[in-house]
């Protein structure tokens, strides 16, 4: 992976393991990626691919019995693994913040939204109550909430899903984070509202020159919004590279299969090109390449040996036979 | 797509194939108590919806939450009775029939729900889930029921040994297959599918959609496919009905709607759907605001508050669904008056 001055977050061989020591289950398996300042990194994968768990691990939100290990976990110049709890919390929440999938359950129903935004400001920045209130109103205005002065006294149940997600975004940007992690920020929302929220996120990201990690299962959304893309399958990164290249010519059979299974790719055809089988669960991970039971190109080697990340930094693929431009495996 | 599907569907002028199911002016209004001493409100979940489905064809109902698409599903399956309107199935009005005949006919209309984790009873084995409709409605013996359940399990791509398993032992896609098999147990003519693939992963979604299309061909089923995912709808549907706040705003043949969307709301929906291929993307139309409360809908055209083309007339009068030459029927004054810019993809 290339490291430049603009590099915000660097992750090398991050693993998250659950279960007992005798019967461990690796939810995230040695993933490496980086996020630069002012870029949008899309992380795509189906359920069970470990995309949410890795973001929780970054935020330090994995509790016992989950175990997080990494060779490197660096935010700017700080090694996050050597920090104590308090110093780490200073970074997460202040410099790195996160938006979750379901805004309705992420907000506390017993407090007004103003109260909850002001709490975030109080913890990280302090200031008098009056200043905090003014800041909270300003944040609501930034995320496009009409009449923020009155909305600030609303309780979460008085807001729609789109509004609640805007409140979550306001809280997340309250401390001017350098890196924003958005975990399925629009999955619970309607299409037109999804478009509004994504546009808001991208506008804020550009204005504040933040790094944005957009975690989603929606390939098309990532294709439209992200600069670089990481594709995950069963806890591993199978392919990474610039969004324009990946969606034009995917190199990993899984990425190709995902794209082909979208109705958009099957225009004029009767049937969709479905990928058979399902993502392997905790106890039925195959040997060798994890995709081999579902992969149309799998050979005997794939069933025994696990491929390495191949390719130049910035365009890697975890496959023995990466696909060429025409979508056929190279031998 | 066949030639027949290209003819424009309307509720009152049947196309070459007589529709197997149709609704005329369906209304469903719910009274809502707003509190002590306050007037009882009225939520117009459906407000004058007409449609028709032909045998072996798919009608997609598209719209955002709160537009009435799930209420429509409940009316079609006779879970609820509409406040007003007519619901015809095989030429008979389902709402005026006596109980016995209605019970007979409603077996031919089945439903598949969105969430296969919630719609299957976790305490029952797959076999008894599948046989339950037969026990209630049928006259088959136990052995015959089992035989039918096994044959349908096979039809939806599951194995005979799955008969004795519990729902928690299956993945989401497999559970949706079970739900589909249960829907087919009574030999339905019409299957109402309420967001059948929204809870599934992309690769599994394709498997289930393929299965649904195969079954449609094999059994000549009519689908009423309720969805918010326009790319899925574009693939599976013959006709599309776009709803907004209980009313139909655009209704027509799938190709027409996707290649030449008329109503500003349809255009916004289409442009909000993310696409992988840059060539498939159209100019972004961002709607401001959100769906208004159905308890207190805006006057005139319900969409006028979010529509950039709205004028004074839209705020007062309610547009009716009107046929157009070479395009889908649409309920919009802007289109009628030619005020809207032309969009072609």
C-alpha cells in the first residue's frame, strides 16, 4: 500500500476473532487498507463479510470475547494500539467518528436531539451551554434541517428516518472529524431520501476535506460515490482499487459475480446471472480460497491453497487467476 | 417482452388478454384517534387506485414508504376490506361474494412477505409450515399433503430432507424459498409479493428473482410485485404502477416508464437509483423535503410541495390519471399543459 503525506488511517493485517480459544471464529481476517485525506473509500460486501465488524474494531467498539489484533493500526502519526483507553477515546469521537445504519435506534428516545448533540460537543470540546446550543443549531443547519431552532427541541420519535439520519450526521461532524465512517448510512431509508443523505455526506466530505469510509452492500451506490473501493468476502479483502477501474473491469471472480447478479447488468436477458450458494458461515469456511465452492473458475489449487494479495499497490486482487479485461481468468 | 405486453394497460378497457385480477377505484381510509377531545383524523392510505394484472404477467407497484403499496397488498389478499371500490378476480367482484365462494376464490391469491425471518413460525417444521394452508383449506389426506409439500420443496430448489427442519436452520435466501413454496401450495393464480427480495443479499437476491421468474413461466402465475428497488422492477415487471401518498401518479408499460419517465416523481425516483454503469445514470434530480404525513396531506396534487415544476393550479386542483399517446398514463398538470421539460434516456 502506498503511504503518502495525506494518509489518514493505515490498517495492516487487522483481524477480529470471536468465540473461544479452542473454537475461534475469524470474522475479519488480516485485512489491510488505508484512507487518505479528502477521499471516499467504499467498502462493499454482503452480510457476513466482516465489513461492519472491521469498522467497529477501528472505533474500539469490539468487546470481550471479541479479540482485535493488527500489525499496524495508525491514525495519522499515532499508533492506536499503544494508546490507553482514555487517549484512544479522545481520537475516536473527535478525529474519527461514525454513523450507524439505523438512525431510529441509534438516537436515545428519552432526550431531545439538541441535548444529544450538545452532549457530544461537551465531551470533546467543552464551552458554555449557550455556545454549545449555538453550535448545535449551526450543525443542524449544516445538515439541512429546516427550522433548526425549533427542531432542536424535538425528541427522536418526532422525526422521520431521513431527519434522524441527518441528526446522526450532525453529531458525527460536531467535532470536525478528519475521518468519518458511515456504516450502511442509507440502508434503512427510501430511495429519494437515500439520494439526499448521500449527497449531504459527499458535500460535507468535500467541504471539510474529510476522509470518508462508506460501508455498504450496495455496489451501485459505491460506484457512484466512492473514489476507491475495497471488496470484502467472508472476512477477507478480495479486491481493492480505484472505483472506476474495479467497476469497469473487475479482477476478482467474486466482484464480477456480484456485478453480474445485479438486474442492471442483465438488461435484455431473461434470467439474472446468480452466484450459486451463500456466504460461508462461522463453521463451514472451506479450505483454500474462501470463494472456491461458489467460484465458476475454481481449480484444484484453489481448493487447497489460499491465494495472496497480488498486483501493484493500490490495485490488488486475492486470486490465483485474476480476470483480464474481457472478464476471463488468466491461467 | 411479448407483443401483448406492449399494449397499454388500463383498468376499464381490458387488453387483448382479459385481466385475471383488477381493481377499480380502491380506497382504504383508516380513522385515527388523535387524542381526547380532538377530531378523529382520516388516513387515506389508498385513495382511488385502479389496476389490472393479466395471467402470467407481472405488475410492479413502486413507491416509497407510506405510499400505500403494502395496504394494497392487504386488500388484494383480502386481509382487509377496502372502504370503497371494486376488486375483481376472474370476472367476479370479490367484495360482494358470499363467504363460501369468497373463501374458495381467495385461495387462488397468495402472498409472499418481505422478511422471511419474521414470516415463518420458528416453532414449526418446514413440513407443517407448508402443509398448513392445505390443512385449513383442502380436503387432502396426510400422505397427499406431504407429497405436495415435497414436490413444491423440490420446485423451489430445496431438498426433501429439508422437510423435517426448522426455519432457523436455513439462510435468508432459503427461507424466502420456503415462503414462496408455501405461497404456491394452494395453486394460486395471483401471487402478491411484498418486497420479496429486499431483505436478501445481492447474490441471493438474483437467485430468488430467477426462481420467481421460472415459476411464473411454469405455472403461468400473475405477480403483483411490490418493491422500492427500481432496478429489480425494471428487470421483472411487465407493467409498472408508481404510487405517491395513496394515489397512482404514473401507470404503464415498463419500457415506457423506464425509457421515458413522465411524472416528476417517477423521474426523481429513477434518477435517485444508483447505477454502476455511468451510461445508465441520468441527470440527478434531488427532491427536497420528505413524504408529507398522510394524516394531513397537502391540498391539490400531493406532490406539489416537493415538485420544482408546481404552479398555483397544482396547489389547488388534484390531477387525475390521464392516458397519453406513446407513453404511460400520468397524473400531472405539468405534463398536461406541456410545462415539463422533456427527458429521454
